[in-house]
């Protein structure tokens, strides 16, 4: 018999343990986004060779590394999900892979060569990727049918915690890199990852620990319900992959563009890597704006459902990439362009993120049969992997043998805007034909 509670508390209010999960997620996201915020700048300015001499990458190579890493982070959720749903359970999987995650940060902080970079990024990809579907599904596991109406709010607060941690780290870590170098800049996020692990462990007696499914998990995956859920979600998430191909360029292509812009805005001389911090702060503002005003306003025109929200997000992402294309034209013409124009692009892209990413989190949990929660969540995260793989492949393709880019200036942004437009047009008729089915685990009757 398990020493932990295995079912959600039978209540119509908030379940215990949610505070530990939200606090853990804030600290873990500080760790991840802090490291990621400075990654491209580090690779193009401070990377060293085995002798200690500066050996930075060029922009195209750094973008390829960045998006390959991001792709790996969102591929390994599949490994973590299978471990959690079939063998270890979510809690033990999160604890074990969090320690791998901490080791990755330690490698980056100690060794600033390509060897340290490769080892550190590989360990972080396994650790961060492996826990992603488990933490998200663990949130849903705390709810039964009586308080299932709070699930949407719970994922909203969960996303709030993600972006609160990301905002703080994106402001702080570029300063740490600029003032103290990569050892401190990578070391502080590693320390926060250790704190996140301790916070999560301290809530172990308050959580509902849904047991691993074992053979029952395998039977459910290959049942008509399991295969049907996977099929429906694969269709949706295949389209979502293109959204992530655009969104995650805010950490690479947009950062490199910011390096060439006038970065004084609102009396602040921004570091180019800090501009990404506007995304999480906008999330904190836009979540209540969408829930209280924009979604109800749209509902007066036509009824919304999760699939329609995602389609609207796709359309807004196209607009978000057209604006930096215009900025690129102005920069190449020799004009000075203020960073405020890129901040406007962030408003559009973050609005698209609210409609796509938060909706997909809830959709991945509610559309998954009870023993497959982590696996279906991993399918959503695989869409992020596929999107980043597209960008990594694109950046490898655009480099000519002499190292010069095949696509230059605004044409790169216009390419991605056109690709997102085509994706949206294909998605709309297919989404209309999908029929959703919801599973929520029930609390045991007294």
C-alpha cells in the first residue's frame, strides 16, 4: 500500500499541494529561461576553446545550436512521460530527472568550452524535458470531478508561475553575464533549480500521487480510447509545431536583431538578451485581459472552443513576424530603429502564445485517458521540439559553403510569416471536423 495519497481530495475547492507545484515551477522556470536567455549571446561572444582563448560561434551556427537544444528539450518529454505513466509515477520521475537537470547547470557553470556546452545542454535537455509533461499532468492529477471547474484556473496560475520565474531570470541573468561572466550567470540558475527540487520534495505528503499504470498503461495506449486520443491530439499538435517555430525565434533571431537596434526605451538602456523579459511580463498582464474581456468579447461574435482559440493564435503569430520584417528593411537601409518596435512585436506574439500554449496545456490534459496524462502532454511538448527542429534545419540550410546566409534581411521573417499563414489555412477546415472527448479522474467515494 502506498504511503502517499493516490487520489485527489474529494472537494469542490482548491486541492492541497498546488502551492508547492506552482512555487516549484516558478523556480524551475527561472532556472531554464535564465540559462536560455543568455545562451545565444554567450555562444557568439564568450565561448572559449580548450586553451582558454575566445572561440565564439557565428550567428547562423549559434542559432542552429540554440534551436537544436530547444528541440531536444521538447523531445525528451516523451521519455519522461513513459517513465512516469508506465513505471516510476510522476513524482519519482520529477525528483530523479531534476537531479540530472541540476548536473547540467553545474557543467555549464564550470566549463565554458564547447565540451562543457555540449555536456551541460545535453543533461539539461534530458532533465528539463523529462519533467515537463510530468509536472503539467501532476497539476491536473490534484483535481477530481467536484473541483474540475477550477482546472482551467489552475493551468492559468501554473502558466503565471512559469512566466513570473521567466521574467525575473530574463532581467537578471543578462546582467550577471555582462557583469560577472558565464560562471556566475549559469551558476545562479543552477542554484534555483536545486531550490525548485527541494520545494517540490517538501510537498510530497500533500500531493495526490497517481500510481504508474504498468501493463494497464500499455493496454490503455493501444485501446480505442487511447489511440483515438493520440490521433486527435497528433493532428492538432502537428499544426502547433509551426507556431513554435516562430515563437522560439524570440530567443535567437529576435535577440540578434535587437543587437542592431537603438536599445534605449523608457529611459532604460536594455541589454539585447533582456528584451525577452517583456514576454513573461506580458503573459502576466494578458492572461486576465483575455479571460475577463477579450474572450467574452469574441464570444459575442462567434462561439469559442479550444480549437478556435488555437486558430486565432496562429493568425496573430503571422502579424507578429511581419513587424520585425519591416524593422529589418529599415535597419538594412541604415536607419536607426528603436527597440520599442520589437516590443510591439512581442505584444502580438505573446497574445498568440496565450491563445495557443495555455489552451494546448488544458487540451492535452483533458483529452488524455486517465493513465495517459503525461504521454499526451508529451505529445504537445513534441510539437515544440518539431518547431525548433524546423528552425535548426532552416539555419543549417541557409548557410552557403562560404558561410554567408542564403536568406538575408527581411526575407527570413517573410518566409516564416508565409509558412505560418499556409499552416493556418490548412488547420481551419481540419479543426472543424475534430470531435473532442474529455477525461477527468474522479475522487474516491467515502
